[in-house]
C-alpha cells in the first residue's frame, strides 16, 4: 500500500493559482466570445 503524501509538500499558493487558472479556462470555454475584463478580474479575485 502506498505511503500517504507528506502534508509539508503541499504548496497552498500553487494550488490556489491552479484553481484560479482552471476557473478562468472553464469560463473562457463556456463563453461565446472574449471574456470582459471585469469578468476576468472577478475570476482572478482582483476586482
């Protein structure tokens, strides 16, 4: 049986960045055209 992952190897900042990028990619793929800048900012948490 494999050993459980060491919790010290988790990089919360990298995981947050991956989640934001994934959310942006999903929104872009569901959009009929370009995403408005305010929508991109909202997804990335800068608005």
